[in-house]
C-alpha cells in the first residue's frame, strides 16, 4: 500500500490548474489570479496629506513656535494651483494634494488652530517640523509598472481593493472546478426521505459537497447509484462531464463493491487503490484523459469519517491545484500536546479528529470520544486531525504530536 504522502504526490502530479476566465471584480473574490498583473498607475497618484492640518515648508519650521501666514485652504478631491512661498502655510485635509513648495504637513493639534485668540489668517506651529512629515508620496504604495499581484495569488478583500484602485473592473482568474458528488449503495436513501429498515441517509454527499464548497468549488450532488456495476458506470459517465468527481462508497473488496470495476468500464486509469492510513484505507484514485485536461476521480470510502478525512488529505489539495493556488496543501501543521492518552497499533498512519484549546502559549489537543471510521460525530467540532505516523504505537497524555489544523480555536 502507498503511504499518505506517496498517494498525495501521485494525485498532485496528475492534476493541473484549469484554464482562465474573465470575471467581474467582486465575482472574482476567492479565485486565483491567472497571470502576473502590473500597475498601470502610481498609488497614490500624487503627493497628498496623511492628516488634517497645515501644509508647510519644513525650512520655515526648523525651530518651535514658527508663525506662518495661511494663504489657502485645500480640501480633498480638488486639484490645487497653490504655490507656497517662504513663511506661508495652507490649511489642508487628509487625502488632499500637496501644494507646490510644501514638503511637510503639521497636524492640526500641533498648532494653535482653534485656540482662543488664534487668527484665521495665521498659524503658530508648536514644534519643529522635518521634511516629509505626514506626507504620502506619489507611488510610495505602488509605483507605475511595478508588479502589483503575482499569478497564483488568491483574491481576498485586500487584493480586490488593490485591483479596484488600479482600475480593474474585470480580472483574469483560473476557472474554479465543477465537482460531481456521487454516492453508491443499496442502503442509501435521499435526505428528504425517512430511512426504511436497513437504510441510512446519504449524508456523505452533503458533507463532501460542503467541504468542496468551503474551497469556493461548485459541487453538484448526483442521484444515488445502487450496487450494480452498470448503474455505477452510467453515473460515472455522467459525473465525468464535470472537472472532478468525488464518489463515496463501493471501494472496498466486498461482493457488492463495484466502483473499481466501473472505473475500468468508463476508461479511468487507476493510479492507486488503498492507502496505509486509518481511517480511509480503501481510497481509490483514477484519471480520465481528455482534450480539456485530466479529470480526476476520487473513490472515497463509504464510512462517514473515512470519507471526510480522505477528502482533507487528498481531494482538497488536488482541487486547490486545479484552482491555480501556488500552495496545494494549505492546512498548517503544528505541534500540540495531547490532552488524553491515545491507543494505536503500528502499521498505518492514524488521523484522529480532535478539539484544540489554548493553554497559555500552547495548544492542547483532545481527541473526540468516538474515533471509528463510521462515526460522523467525530468530525463535528473537529479543529484538527492528529497525525500519528505508521511506525509508532500508543501516545501518552502530554506528549507532543503533529496536528493538521482545520480551524484555530
């Protein structure tokens, strides 16, 4: 069997970023920039004031107590033709362009402005002033023709704001994958039906769809496929019209597990079958070659925790690579202290669902009470997957272990 890292390496070698598309700026939030983007203008576009106060010549304020004549008022949003001569100042507001001749701004509160007896046509500067004080220079944030954002940058609020400042109403990003979710099994019922005897709700489909959509990936839940190879193959053909497929169930070695046979029937090249991990040993991965690029197929286990853990370790990095992210595996790995002892037999890597708590500067991880592969509640409130290597055995309370962080407390 492959190790987790070997299986993930094979998956990432088989997928690639999807092609570009142009989107309106707000629609591009969460997407990944397809090309380097250079600035077409200086930011800010001209020297401007960082404060409400007075534009001055620093040479006139080399000593405290300088008295200057106020010759103009410069509000934000208006160009100015004012030129300051020696001994002059201009009332100025935050964001307003600096007048010619001025090289500093004195904050309003550092003057006698507004004080009893102060004259409107004169201002006294209490302290000495240095050139450049409270002035935002043209291009100091971003110079014209500088690289503003690199290809592979995920567009969050800051990036969207920068693109707007640069005048980009539309932007070229990698297309987000469309993912088909396929559940197999005679025992499954739809979510809006009361399960009959021996039946369970097809909950994995919704958990996987939620995991995919958390990434910004569109997910479509297909009708349940019963335990029949031909029916599963037919559903697979439909699913393979999408960019990627997440299937759940039917990947073990029982008489009613038909996913592997169906993969061969629809032309999927099977890259591996089974991974040395717990939960999630029966994981299959295959690729359908095509003119638009490879379409990955993830055959995930039918047990709920196994399915969700396998998504985290294998499907999530692949989907991020398809979205164009530079870093496929984005989950932080940190050392945490075990809050309780853990029993483990050597042989396979274990991924325990756990809650994290801050104890001072340290993170303490307490494994959820139920850790069986079918315990859906083990994923409820899980902050991390505790990664215990295949070769190790039991772990004692207080021992340091590696946590794959899903969310910080």
